[in-house]
């Protein structure tokens, strides 16, 4: 199947964008939409890279370049739901500036944001995945060099291509962006919001093209000859949809065949099923003390009316097992007492001996006991003599367990010397021994407690008080007019007070909480840092790896002894996490073991990763190397770095990193970061931002309530943020690599971990060659989902050959 897909795709030939131009319905020209240049402070029109369109200089940190709601809605309508689009911009960014080119976000959720970091020489694309997870794709590249650059980021389903100056810089396969953008999302240009991510420099031709490989409009020579990844995904999606239609059609056909097969010998007749017995139409039967009939598929019963029996001499009325009414039974006279057939009497003499007699055929007959009485485990004072048996029993004996005649809606009750029947609550006896009982209609007889605004409805053994329409229940017996606060049918937050009003209600947050009443958030003095959550006033719950009253302290797992790395690795503490990183001179063998056991020695000599001069010989050592001088020769001890000779003991600053100082020591280059001396007035503030005392170099935290000095770092939403000379730059936290098929990011953590169960994974390397067979025998591609046959709310998904089913969240 996979081969056929690629053969089909190979037949596609799509004409280039340039040949037909760009349909205005597929182009978002951001400058034109925003009517830039009219009323935006901090933005001025300047000469651009070319004169065919306008260019604007973005400067300062007090601007607000945000699209009005109607303009934003018009632009986002073109982009919403798309899986193929291209972001284009021509820019000249100031040196070391870290700023956002454009941002589409709703609250804290970034649906599409393109950012250029001059501090870390990175281009970042922020978006949300189909699994509703925030994702950042980082491309190491410096745009902030004061030079003009043409930049395009083309997205085609899971395929992303970054072009800079018409050169393909990166091409990656990523998780598919989820462009289901909310209607009230914000569209910002040149900044993330009113406080952060200010781009500084000149931008021109900022556009979003909603079509495949839109970079061709920027660089016409890059013509398109191959189908895009989105073409492939679209074809796969169509096949999945056809599979689903086939499965549903097969299911319907199977059910129809079953019905057709059953019609051959079918005679349609309404029947009644009672206690596992099926009765046909108009069939009658006796159920206890009721005569029942099956009428039109419904059981209708009437209580049996028992006449008083006229019994001849030598008989007496008595109940017979299985019958509702009394019948005439033969009797025996025993000491002037009439006993019916089968009744037994025990007679004891003065010595305690017992004689048991039974009434049979109008005469008392002696009963010979064949087995001795069982031994009792109670004291003699607790032993009870019975009139119908010779053997004593202990007080509290369970007579009901020996068998009883209590039948319909009747319970057996133990007495001291026997058992009797008692009607259940809500039922009355149909005969004097309480063996058969009928339901009491409390509503009809006025024996209920339903009060105002209710209707009494009889139920077996009880009744219910149903509220009139428009009223709500106060308790089991009464209802009142609709009170949204009392009923819980209100929109107030659980930490808000609800006030009932005519036709509605109002909400107000409780003391210690802030918000509009519908949403109330706890207030923590100083706020919770490092991703902590304020769950109640001045009470922070910290993410894993942080501690402190405000979650301000990172737990250093390395120094606190929580972690023991292999001797070839060192423990690297991360904000909220850690990992074992191979020491200098070692690299991982690809297994990425958690404790660094997979670190192996690098052979610098064999891999030519040494700086030995030509007059020395490189010798590999465990974790390093040595430059040795051959016997009998006088070696210089010089170093070779980037094909340049550095003399022994020479010290220099790296060309591409002015903050690193290197020296040549007997053939080996040693580098270290510059030591910062803040007492020195000539200290390089770029390399030593912590020495910058200016207020203008401070940064505002994302929450707008905390400030950081230049050089300070913090963690926010799984991002490492740093303040550098008044500008905030944030990048994804560094996580240890995971090389496995199924991964999950545990709640409260930022880094993925390997798991075995694919059904618990939130990230999967989908392989369409690994299919699943559903309950209909249909082959499903990995990544496809369907509703399980015979259910409405069980959603199944194929995950690399594994079927995972769960309750559809839409049904909850």
C-alpha cells in the first residue's frame, strides 16, 4: 500500500507559484492589512531592500503593533484549519536583538509565532500540535547581524523548510501544526505582546501565503517539481476516510444480513417476559397472589380475591405451599389443639426426656429420631426448647436459613422460637401470615409527604415527589422557584460567591482571589515562580525540580546527591531537571543511558579532532589525547586551529566568541570563558551582563510583576529565559535525548521520557507501514482513528500496529 501511494504521488506535477501568480484569497499581506504607518508609535517608513514595496523601521519598547479585531479575524480566516502555508519576510535586524517577527496567540497559547534570537543565533518557530501541546522548532542561524535577509518558513503538514536568502538552510519533519485558531486570537507584528519580544530593525514584505511552497514567490528560481508532504498526508487521509466508510458499510451490511437470515422463520408476535419465562399474547398465569395476562406485550395483573372456605368436619382452613388462598386440610387433635397435616409437636417429661409426634392422616404418630441432636456451642442458660422439635437451639438461632414461605415483597424475620413473615416497607399483606404482600399506592391513598410545587408519583414500595416544570428541588419532598446559586446551575468559579437575582445571578471572587467571578485565581504575594501554580491564597504548588515558598529555588539534583552519574559523565543541573552529560573527550554511543554508561572515549587522533602541530605525533588517551614529540627531535609545541598556527603559550580571543579566551599549551588548545570583574569599570558588559547596573538593562517578567537584572535567568512554561541588556530571550529547556518509539511528557515536567505502552504515549513516530486490523478486518494506517463498532463513545486509534481505545472526550 505504501509503495502504491508513492507511485501515485510521483505522477503529480504542479505548476510553479510564479507561473500563475498568487491568488489574493491565498495571500495575507500584513503591512496592507494593518495599514502600517498610520498611528503606530515606534514604527516609521524607511528605505527598504528594494523600492517595489514599503519597508518599516521598528524601534523602542513602547509600541503596540496589534491588528484590530476585525482585521485579525479577516486574516486568520484565511489561515484557520490550514496545514500548508508559508511565512515570508525580508528584514534587517539589529545586532544581538532578540525579537518576534509576527505572533498569533490566544492567552498563553501560541498558534503561530516566528522569532529571531540574536543572543543565541537562533530562528524559532512556535506553534501548537494536534495533541494540543506547545512546540518550538529551533533552527540555529543568526539573522541579527545588521544585514538584509530574505527569510521564508514553509510548512507542509509535518514538513518544514527554512530558506534564508534563497538558500535552503534546514528541512525537517516535525509534529503537524494545529491551526484551529480561536476567533478571538490576537495578531501582533514585531512583538509578542505589549511588554515582550520587541523586534528591532527593518522589515519589508511580511506575508503569509496559504499555499504549498510559497517561498517560490520570494525566490522564483526555486521552482517546485515535486509534490509536497501535505499532498502525501492528504492522500493518506483520504484513504483513511475511505477505510472508515468501508468499515461502517461492512458493519451495516453484516447487520442487514443477520436480520434477513432471521426473517425466514420469523413470526412476529408480542410476548411478555417475567422472571425468565416468556408468555405469548393473551396467555394467563398465576404469580403468587395475582392473576396475570400478557396483553399487547404488557403484563397486566389483578390481586386474587380469596373466598372464605367452607370446610367439612375433620378439616380446617390452612395455607398450602405454592397457593395463595387457604384450602381445607385434615387435622389431628393433640391435647385439645388442632394440628394440620405434617405439623409436629414435642412433649417433654419431668426428667427432660422428649417425645416428638407428627400429624399424619388425622392421627398423631411417634417420630423416631435417627440422629442425635447437634452439640451446641452456647451455655445452657442460652439454650431454648422448641415446641416442634426435641433438639434445643441457641438463642438467636437463624430459623429463616432453614427455609421459609415468605414469597412476594415479604421478608423472613427471626423470632426467639421460630420465624415469621413481614411485609417490606411500602407494602401491605395480602393474607394474614404476611407471606404475600402488595404495593401501597401512597399517592392515591394520601400517605405521602409531597409538599408544594410537586406531583406525587408512586413507585414499588415507595413514592417520588416530582417538581413542577420551572421549579427545582430543595429536598426529597419539596421544590422551589429556580435559584441558580442553590442549584449549582451557575457560572461562578468555585472560589467565588454566587448572588441570586431575578432572571439570573452574579458572581464575586472570595477574599484572597482575583478575577471577574466566573474565573477566580488565587493571589500569591510575590507570585509563584518557575511555573509554580497558585492554588490558594499565598500557597504555591511547585513543578517537579523546584522548591521554596514561591518555587523560587531550583533543586540541584547534582549537588544534593540525588543523582550518581557514570565516571565518564558529569551531572548537569537544569532548571527543574538534570541529565548526565558525557565529559570532554567522550561522546554517547547512541544508547543515551540515563546515568551516562553509554559514554565512550573519542579517538581525537583517528577522527582528526586534535590540534597537534605537524612536528608532533598525536597519542589517544582515555578522555583526551597527547601531542608527543618523536625521540631525538626538538618540537615547537605549537597548535593548529582552523588551519592556523598558534604558537606555544600564545593567548588569544576567539573570532566568533569574544567572551572566550584560548591558549596553546604544548600542542593542545585550552579555552575558557572570560572571568568577570564587576569592580573593573572597563568590564565588557556583553560578556559580563551581570555587571550592568543600568535600570534600562533590567527586564520585566512575563507576569509583569517581577524585574530581573541583566544576565539573570529564570524558567517560564518550560522555557529558559534570560535578561540581556533590557531584552528578554527565551528558548526551550535543554532536555536529554530520548531514542525510543513512544514518549510521554509527565504532568508538571518539561522533558519527554520513554515508555513501553503506546496507549499512554503522547508522542509517537507514526510509521504508516505498521497497520492495525480493526473489528471489521479492515487495515488501518498508523495515526488513523475510528469509533468502535457497536459503541457511540469508544474511540480507537492505531498507534504503530497497536490498537488503543478510550472514551471519546466529546461524550463526557
